[in-house]
C-alpha cells in the first residue's frame, strides 16, 4: 500500500469529510513532509489560540523530527 493510500485510509476513518478534501489533505501532508522546508515557527502562528508560538511549535516539531 502506498503512503498516500495508507494516509488517506487513516484520515477517512477519523474525519467525516468528502473524499476530495481527504485526498487534498493527504497529498498536502505528504508534500510538507517531502520538501522538509517548512518553517515551523511560521506554521505555528497559523494555529491561532492564546499560547506562545514556542508552545505551539513543540507538537509539530515532534511529528517531523
């Protein structure tokens, strides 16, 4: 099973979304992981919330480490 198919299957089981949205999310996540040039500090600012950017950066950093 390809990474795309496996990720799409997992996302479908967890999210009640239309198939096209699941496909986009799976491809988007795989692309982020492949290019390895994501600025996590900037990405964390998009999470919103009241936490400091340093606090939001820890969980995503663990995913890509």
